[in-house]
């Protein structure tokens, strides 16, 4: 039987919604369960973890469904019980708990129980289902709750010939809890819904269950005894389900509904809610601190529920008369906005639609004690319509888009139970989910971000609270602690900027980390800590102690989750742990993850795609959310492997294992599925067999290229014989049958991969042969306008390694020969700058480098030229058609190159103090010559260059070329993976590729010189540096000569040698500066190579 995890409600974010106004699936003007089910992805993406549904039972709807006519079924307008079960199952599959209403205090006067009672003899058990009296003055000390609608708590029933008792509307008679049959009937209702899988029940109007003369008929001892009886029943038959009390009382009376942890699990903190509004209006923290200091401690297993707005009025029952008068004047100046003892307005209108105030109220909701409850529509700032009467003005249809009826329904607008909002400021055409979904700066996106951030910290959901006293009353400061986690909340209640000085000496040595950006503030000292906040500003600061780095992968010995089945691992709290801790730790340890230098806030699971034919495997689409800059998508195939099948002694163990988990009765590991042959075989099937894997958000499928037909002998039914190839920097490659190769892109982006686009065009539309042929692609589609390339299938190229390793071997041999001949008195030959005209390799260098290698370089240049000429030939395709250089384009190139230099100089200034002396000296020399570096780009700006820009490789170097023993094959047409797809598809000069290869020669020479002591001893390096320069210069010039010869007559290279040199020098300098930035950020010990390259180009 389904069973939620213990104490789930303490870490929940609850979303309150009404079925009838959320989404209409059958266009009858009324929301329904099928509609609600369809909109669950919205709630899942919002980050809420539980849905609280207002009453959906058969009802006359005179009190919005709280007048129930039948507890055991669904209002037919909203669907059927089967519809509810489907909704419940779908919610659970998405990790969403479901809370429904158990209206225990009263029923509708149309309920069969009441109709039977009014006709039964006085004093009978049937009559006594309700509270009757011949005297309407009985219980005279009891207040009237709905003062605007009712004059008495008694109403005469002519059929029964008696008065019946009601604490709310006269058509809602109160049940008689002195009658044990009533209690049993309600137990049957509870069993029905919890037995179906409902996670929690809200007990409506629970303080009013019993009556006693001489009391106010609220919070009576008999009520607590009944709740204990109810709780025992729930704990015995439905463990881990939750009871939520609606007890609108002062704190000490509300706390009584927890008992000793043996009554309700949760209770609304009604007194706190109006005081948040009061504190904001008065710009004074006192109301909040005062009411929370009055709030008693509650049992460890219990939790308050806090809220800003709900389906009722903003109740002002639990405030003083003076406070109520003030609140009405500030927040409901129009008397029509007032009802009973409250205000019938939504959050956004209460905040006069001030985005800053809306955010601040939500920040208080998320950071003060209690499980937050959000009201539907407040995530987009919906307005209200208090002219509708009663409280219907805050219960209007959810606004999904700007279409008819706000996208809620396709029905005739006159059929709607309530009209949509058309107030100009909150009109549904401007305020809706679709509009805000497309704007990452919208309130919807901010709310998602705030919820996701709050969920990362248990101290905000379970922690203690300690208020810090500061001299500025406009600033609310408190500490939330849970175990070893501490969050400092600082909230400016004022419309003006504020400064505050706070004593944080208890945290001396700690560093405050702002949790939204993960930026670190100055370290805390003994002296008072100064903070400044903008108008309605706020901080959540995590207190980070000084400590050595601890590997987060050390937790593989303990399960991060125990779930009842495989899908449950990706839902609820286990999913939360995956997203907040397990996946971030795993990604940081993987070579293919490119965001190691950025602050990762969370890794959200966007889609979980079942793998056909594998019960315990899924393809996850994940979104890495950073504190700044654009988020990124990564794919992660996962599988579940029992402990016995994954040994920690395996070389790939820490690359393979993501985390430990218990699924059902099996203890095992969540693993990267690419290490399982069964999964690799399924990938092959989807590529060649036409399968589809369907996820909740998209579909994975394969597309075959025309060249695949030539491989029918290995694709028609035979076993794929998969082999996981060496782990690459950014991707994962799998070989099949020793003839096919599938590359999985770990980082994925919207649109067709440049590699698929370029390899497909070169294979199918040109005669270029020096590349792995395009045979097909693996795609993830989320609809017509959102497709992603997640893999490419090509033929496997037998090779002897890449040109990088080939060149390293040649350089090592070269240095050996040079050192031998230097001892014999050989002289260093002169070196010229690289030229746009042919230059013969000096005889000595030809001899030292070797004719065989120079022949290989000539072949490499020819293949490079053929690649560029083939790309330039695709003139019928706008994505590839060559375009002429213009003076405006040259100016933009110049600007981009100069900007890169200036950014590099700023970075050098920041890092120079921490550099080694030798690196610092080189960088200082570079900074002093910034003007000379910029001067290298001047000819590009000043002189008109006659050439074309085309699609190029984009990340061209020796490592992107395979050596077959006789020839070269060019691979990896992705471009620079760190750059966006759109940028990688920009047409550029071929000299960008050429400069990448020339700089690669330089790297090869100096890599061997400085990092291979078996070739050149440390004490000999200085003597060998000029010889390294000669090698890279001679090889580079030979490459250029062969390239220019092969492209002679083509406009992709300027005819004028001087223009060639202008482009070559500019792009070479630009590439070296790019390398400098990269090395400064990633490999500081390597900065000498690009710096020496830059200085060499300056002839220094």
C-alpha cells in the first residue's frame, strides 16, 4: 500500500487550489480533475511539494463547497472518482502530496444525514446527528463568526419543529459530536479517502466541534479528546498521513491542537499572518516578533502552517480592535473590500501591485517558522474582483494565457461559474502563466527561484528561530538553525534603503554566503557587522565556517533515499535530495561537466524518460541552475544496480556511481547507465530500429542518415556489441560492431547540434571524405518548437591516435636530435614571422623536423583546405552560404578581439598577487605591452579585406584530427562546447580555424619542453626554448604554405598575401589571448605557453 515518508509535511511547500477554477478540460465552464491533472507540470515546475484541494464533493455550492451534501464521492461537475484516482496517481508520480478537506464541523442542509435528522423523532439517534434546541438563546456566550450574513447561531427548521445550531451559514448545520454515530461516520469518510492514497486531511473549523453552556463553545476539552481518538486511528491504519487543523485562535489556544504530538500534525498560524502585513505597513518589526514570542513551543513532530492569503478573507479576528481598524484603513480603504472581520483581496492588490513588496512578503513566508502555503494565482500576481460578493472575488479562474477565458476554458464566457479578471491593472491578457513563463524576470520565475532556494535549507523548514535586536526597527533580523546549518535572514520592511549594524560575534571567523547568488560577504569579526539593504530588500545568509574541503562523494556508504519503487526515487524528498545535493556532487566530479567554475544552486530534473526494455533505467534531462548567467541542460542516463553488482575496487566505480539508495527491498546504487551494456544496446536500438522513449515532457527518438544504408549488415537485427570508449572531456562515445560510433552529448541545447548539421551536410551534399560520415542523430523533442540534439551516429574510424599525440612524439624526437647536435656545435637558425607568402623551411630545420612529418603536415593542411572548400560550396543552403567581409564586419571583429584583451588584463590584475614569481613577471610584461597587443588588430579595422566568411570547424586543433597511419580524419565539429549553439553556428573567417591549428603546434612544442622531463631536463629548458620556437614556426609556416596552395583561387582566403598576414596575425593573437584567459581560469601553471606565444608575436 502507498505510504508517504515520515514528517514530509515539515519540509513541504503547499499550494492551495480549487478544482472548479483551475482548469476546465471539457469546456463546460467548470474546472475538473482531468484539467487539474493536465496542469500538474505547472505545479511541479513551480517547486511546490503538496496540493491542498478545496472541497470537491457534491454540494449546493452556497459556501463554495464547504456545504457538503455527500462526503464519499466527487461533484459530477468536477469529474468522477476514477478521475480523482488518476489525478492522485499522477500527482504522486510527480512527487506531489495531496491534501483534501475533511469538513468535520458541519454539513449542507441538503445532506442525507440532515434530511433524515429533521424528519426523525426528537431525541432519536438520527435526530441527534445534529445539535437541536427549543431555545434559541442557548449557548448565548458564543460569538457569531459571519456577522455580515447571520444574526444568530440558531435557525428554526419548520420540518423538525426545532432550532438547529450552526457556527457558520444557516444552511450549514453543525454535527453533534456527542453522538458516537457521528464520529464513526466521519471515521468512515477518513478511511475512504486515506485508503485511496490521500496524504493529508485539513480539518475545517475544528475548534467548534462541541458545545457547552457557560462557555464560548470553542476549544473545549472534548474537542481535544476527539482529536486524540482520530489521531490514534490514523496512526494505526495510515502511518505518515497528516492532519491539518484549521483553528483560527490566539497562539496559546492554537497550540493546544497539537496536544503532546498526539492530536493534529499541523495547524495554521492565523495570528502571524495579519502581523506580517502590519509590520510591512508600519515599517516596524515589532508585530512579528511579539506574536512569535507569544507562540508556545510545539512537539518535535508537529509543524505550523503559515500563509499570506487563501480562499477566505484576510481574517482580522486575532488582532486587537485598534489593529483591525488600522489594517482596514491601510489595506481596504474601500468598504466593499471588507467582509465579516476581514478583507477580501488577493496578495498583489493588497501590495498595490508593488513587485518588491510582493517578493518581500513571500520571503517572510518562506523564512519565518512554518510550512508555507501558497494560494493559486499568487505566483503570477493575479488580481481580484470584490464586487462579485461574498469571497468569490479571490476565487476567480486561474489565468493561463491571453486567450478566451484566460485559457481556463474554451466555453462561452457566460457559462463560467465566476468571470475572469478584466481589471486593467490585472487583466488576464497581461497577467497569465504563458506570458510570465516566457520572461525569466517575471514574478513566476522569481517565485520558482525563491521556492527552490528555500527547499535547499532544512533550517528554514525545521530550524529554531532567534531574533537579533538591532537599533533600526525597520529591519527584521533572525537566525534559523537546524543541526549544523545556520541561516541569517535580514529583511528591510521599509520603502527606503536602510543600514543596520548587528552583533554577530558568536560567528567570528564565519563567512556569510548569500544563498541566492552564492556570493560570499566579508568574514565576520568581533566588531559589529554592517549590512545595507535597498528598499524592501532582503538577504538569506548561510553562515559558512572555515573548514577544509570535504569530498561530498564520501557519502556513498549511506543511502540518500529509501523508496518503495523505482519511479519514487525521482519524486518527493528523494528527488529533492537528488537535485540539491547528490547530483551537484556527482556533476562536480565528472570531466564532462563544464560548470565547475560556476556556483551551482541546484540541478533540477526536467524530465525522467523510461528506457524501453529496462525496468530500472531512465534518461534524465537535468537543468543546472547557476547563481548567475544562463542555466544549462545536461542529459544523464541512470540505472539502479544492486550492491553486489558494483564493486568499489572497480576503476570506474566513482565515475559510475551517483549515489546509494534502497529501492523496495534492494540496497544498491544509482549509476550512470552508460557503464551498462544493456543500456548501450537500447541506445543502438533507438538509433536504428525506430523506437521512441516517451517522457513526461518530451520524446527521445532516432533519425537515420542516408549513409546508414551502407551499414545494413550490422544494423539488421544483429547484436550491437557495444563498447564504452575512453571518457572524453565533454561527451561520451560508444562503439558498436567495431564499425559504428555513437557520441552522446552530455550538455544539450535547444536546436540542431552544429556537428549534426555540418557532418550531415558534408556527408550528404559534398564529396568531402576526411571525416566520420554522418549516419544519424539521437533527438529529444518537447514539441514542435523545442528540439534538442542529444547524440550523433557516425562510422568508427580505425586510427593510430590523434595528431596531438603524433606531434608530441615528433617533438620529443626533434628535441633529442637537437640536444645531440647542440653539443656538436650546431648554430640556432634565424626565425622569421609567419608569412602569407610561401617560405621554404630552412635546410637544417627540415633535417631536424624530418621530411616524413613535414609530409604529414602538408597532408593535414590539404585536408583542412578541403574541409573549408567543401563547406564553402554549400551555397544553396542559407545556413552555409558564404558571405563577404564588409568594413562593418571587420569593425565588429576588431571590437571583439580588443574586448577579449582588456578582459584578460583585468583578470591578470585580479590573479597576479597569487601567482608564482615567474608567472607574475611574465604577466607584468604582458600588461605593460597591452597597447602593442591591441595594435596587432589595427589592420583588420583599417584595411578593407577581400575575402569570405563561411561555416568553419570552430574548435580546430591537433586533438581534433585522427591519424590513420596514412592520412588524417577531422572529428568533433561541435565548435567550442562552452559557447552557445547559436554562436557556434556563426560564419567566420577560415583563419580562425587556421590560428587554432598554428597555436596547437606551439602548445605541442612547449608541452614537451616543460612537462616531459624524460625528453628535456629542467636545467636544459632555457637553452631549448628558442629551438621550440623554431619547430612550431617551421611547422606552422609549412602548414600555411600547403593550405594556401590548396585554396588558391578561392575567395575564402584573400589573394593579397598582405591581407592574409593581417588576418593571420590578428586571429593568432586573438587565439593566444583566448588561451591565456582559459589557462588563468583553469590551469594557471600553463599560462607561460600563451604568454610566450603573445610575446613572440610582438617580437619580444
